[in-house]
C-alpha cells in the first residue's frame, strides 16, 4: 500500500468529517462530499441543537424553583424566537467549523449528492459545485441515518414534527403528543414540559426507554410523573385528523381505542441508515434487513477498498461511536494496523434527571451466565448533589465476582452524562472495582458517588449504611 492514498469520503457527519480530517492528517489526498448538512444530523438537527434547548429548559425550570434557595424571581418570560435564534447560533459556529477544519487540514470539500459508479469512481451532482467526477483509491461511506415515518404520521414538520421540527418551533404547543418513549421522545418531551407544554407520550413497550437499565429507567419514570407528563405504555398511534386548530390522535391501547386531543404531534419512533441512491448495486454491495452495511473490524465492506462508518455500519447509532469508526478506517487506509476493538460504547440520555450507561447491564450478565456483584450509591447522600438541589438517582457498578473487573456502570442523576467518562475509561483499560475505590476523588464533587458505589460492591461504603451481606 502506498503511503499516500486518494480517498473520497461520502458524508460529513461525525463519522465522515472526523475520518476526513484524520486521513488528511496522515498525508492522504482526501475529498469529503456532503449534500446537505456539514456536521451531519448531529450538529445541525440532532445532538447539539437538542442539548442547547434542553439546557434552556433546565435553566428555566431551575429559576422557577429557586425560591427554595431564597431566590425569588418575578416576570420570567420565554421568547421562543430568541431562544431558537440562540440555538441556531450555536449550531452555526460548530457547522462552519467542520468545513473549516477539513480545509485547514488539507482536505477538499464538495457539495452535492454522491453516487458510486464503480469501486474507484464517485460522481457528485445537484450541489453548488455542479457535477463532479472523482477518481480514487478508496471510498468511505458515512451517510448517516434518516427519520423513520410510521403509517399515518409522515413528518411534514408542520402538523407532525420529527426531531428536526421540534428543534425549531415558532411557538410552544399547549399540548404536545409524542409518539415513541425512547431517548429522543423523552428528551424532547421533558424539555417541552419545562418550556410550558402539557405532554403525553405513547410507547409501544411496557415501559419508557426500552433496552436500558430498568433501575435507572424507574427513576426517570417517577420524574416524568412528578413533572406531570403522561406516559401511556403498550399503546400504538393509529392515525390522526384535524379538528379546527386541534389534532385528534387515535391510539390503540391495552383498554381499546382511545382518542387524544393535542396541539402538536411529535414522532420519535427511531431512525434508519441512509443508503438510497448511493449506487451500492454498482459495486455489488447490499444492505441487511435493518439497512446496515456489513463491515469487518477494520471497517471494510466486502469490497476491500470501500469502507463504511457511522450509522450505516451498524448499532449503536451514536455519534461518538461513528467518530471512533472514522478514525479506525482512516488509520487502516493509511496502512496502519488498526481495528475497531472498543470494549464498550457509552450511552448518554439528557432526560431529567440525566441517565448514562456503559458496559453490561445486570440482565446481560445473567444472560451470559456471569457471576457478578453490584454496588449502588444514591445521590441523596451526596453533599454536592444536595447543594445543587438534584438528589434523585444513583450510581450503580457491576463487577465480576471472581476477578473484580468492572463489567458495567449505570447512572441516573445530576451531570451523569459527564460522569460516565470515568466508567468508560475503567472498562476500556480493564480496571477492577477496587481500582475505582482506591482512586482519590475530590470532595465535594459528584464523581465521589462513583468511588462510593465501588466501595458498596465490596460492602465497605462509608456515607450510607450498608447492611452486611450474609
């Protein structure tokens, strides 16, 4: 393999642009093609704008409850147009930075829709750069994912929002009906509740956040109830009709058909990999039933010089996992002996309280027949959490009962989307529970809960009473 490769990266989301930058840093001739969003869904209409609005909702909620600290406020108003403008400013800074970073590192950028002609040729059309034919040694497919539309609820971003429409409102709906109780539905539903909407969430499974650690989910469900959010489980939206300015949604529930009146519908039933019109058939590539391209540990498809990274390369469909895959593919293309061998991928959910998870759940440990032990520490016993008036939740650590190796860490509570990094590092490096317990954590801080949970695994926690294990 020559030291310098000519590479075309299709897609400039977190997987594609990271791959493009690293390829350029390693001395390759790189062209990154993007047809719509520099920075992808995440930076433009996903992770970044949603977290900006969620932060605004949380700040507004804190202001409303500040009287417990002796802080009384009057006349607090929300200017939704200014909020959206601020959010868009955050997005603009980041997205303009993506194309800038690519160029600064020596990568070329091309606007338009890419189509693979053969394993060494990509045609780009319909963009501001006109029709372009690119010859290359390697192709990296990083096309991301798109919204799933369910029958009767096509997202037109007017009557029926996807997350895209929900992140650019012109007004706060009186009653928001959310279809889907996964992390996107809960994040946005709780955000709108804090901004003033009445919120109803329909979920097809028996509980919110299917697939997540149930002990953590129970805390989220209690919080939703406390906030006044109505969660209706084992329920499926069938269709809707307009009634003046209102919308009447027909839902199939455990008790039969139900009509729910609302002002706005938000559909958050999931996303699917984007592979339409890519020309995959021209190189003999086909996607799985779930829409993914199969890849090996070096991110290669069955065509040796064509790679796939990010959402199209399989679960979990998370930005940080895609970025890591992009780095792996760039290294492999550059002749380095690299492969995707991450032991764990952290998941973060910006609900209220926040939730995060990495490694195995208890259910997965049981399925694998592992001998494990757990330790848990509540934020109600954390001095720092008390000072923040955010004491709901806990840190839970799962350790191997024989080797003491950390198998999984699950958290729900204040700032746990930040705290999970320590847990991910522990699992990635093969740390033991004792390693965490022996690490001196600064006081008073939230991460102390991680140290205390580790001590709890061994029955030696200090700041709560732990009944001796028999």
